[in-house]
C-alpha cells in the first residue's frame, strides 16, 4: 500500500497516470482444502515467482491479502494497454507447471485493472479495480476485466 501511495504522489506531481491490478487466485480454497495449507503456501510462492519473473521492470508487485495480489503498472497510457500487460501475466500463470504441487489441477488467476486518473484518490482506484476483479470472477474466472 505504501508503494501505491508513493506512485499516486508521483502521478500528482508529474501527471503521468498509472494503473493498478488486483489479482486473485481462482478456487484457492479448493487448493487449501484438497492439498493442505502447506501446498497453498507453495502455490502463493510460485505465483509470486512466476509473476515477478515476467512483470515489466518498472512495475511493482506485492501481496494484498489472503490470495490477492496488487500490481502497480507504471508507464501505461491507457486502460487497454494495462489490461494487455496483466493478461500476459495471467496467461503465464495459467500455463505454468502446477502438476508437482496440485496433481490433476490447474492454477489460474483472475484480475481487475483500473487506471488512476489525476485527482482520483487511491481508494477510488482500488474500488474500480476490485469491481473489475469481481466481474472477472463472476464471468468465468481465468480472465482480466478492466474499468
């Protein structure tokens, strides 16, 4: 959250917009219930590793709570570009090797993306990203929605 506030202050100084993506592991409760919490922790670590390996150098990624992550996308001009970047990350997670952790299962993520506009408070940005994440979850999971 501190990085988010820092990026917001930078935007207010420079006028350069940025985006935020809330990323949530699909059916994570099933992973914990079926394979145990240790495997759930291993899944969290692997997702973190996969995303930080392929994220853009200028972006910032961290755990937002539970099985939810926050990705700050700098140097994006529009919502479509931000959504494309996040969709590439989503596809990488989906295509990663999971068989050794969750045999017979696949791990996927859903994401909601929003652009922070000048004079937008951080809370409004997160509300829009959360609403987009909810849309991704309710429309089938393993997808990215943007607002």
